[in-house]
C-alpha cells in the first residue's frame, strides 16, 4: 500500500477508476466515489456538488 499525503483525510470508501469526462465542465475524471451508470452523464466532484438536487415533480 502506498501512502499518500495530499493534505486531506484518507477515506476508506472505495473509488471507481476509469476515464470519464465531466458532462458540465469537460474536466477529465479518473476516479468516482460511486459506480457510474452506463449511458448517463458523469460529473466531476465540483459540478456534482453544484448540481441542483432533483426535485420530485409529479406534473405530467
Ligand atoms: Zn465538472
């Protein structure tokens, strides 16, 4: 195991590695804290945070 010191706390949750592009800002994403769904947009951490939360809308 390699030790990294990037100034942050180390979390024990697993990260998913791959090559994605943020659907909003175009940033390259190599790690995700969650498994990306195939066919759906991937957002970088910042854009994901700034995304408006999906609201329930029962209108049709
Ligand atoms: Zn982004």
